[in-house]
């Protein structure tokens, strides 16, 4: 079952790469959106992933404070670069990419 999940993930990123390349001229502005539990250093981990890239990062906590949404507006050099950041932050427990 783990292999199916890995296969689906790989297929998703392959489709995303094609879509990104078809709709962008690189380098291009890209907006990442994430939702994650407001625990530990989740938001800080996302911020560190984009550190030194000139990213504009906005965070908003949910009404209950249990979740935080993070928007990252940043110039990326290629579709592969966009995907590598998604993979990098995917290790954060509970993070959802929108």
C-alpha cells in the first residue's frame, strides 16, 4: 500500500510540473498556501524553508487557534524548484498544501 501512495504522489508531482510549465514563464511569482496545526514550530519550519528567498509570508490563526494558515508569495526559478519546496515542507506533521 505504501508503494501505491508513493506512486500517486509521484504522479501528482509530474502532473503539477506539466501544469506549472504550461502556465508560467520562469522565473515566476508563485503563491504557496498551507494549513497546519498550530503546534510546536510548524510555522517557523515553513518560514525557514523560504528563508533568504525574498518571500512574503502571511500567517493567520483559526478562530480556535488550533490551526494556522500560511501564504508564501515568492519568486521561483522553475517548476522543479516549486515542487522541491512542496516536498521539503511535506515532512511537517499535519501540514496540508492547498
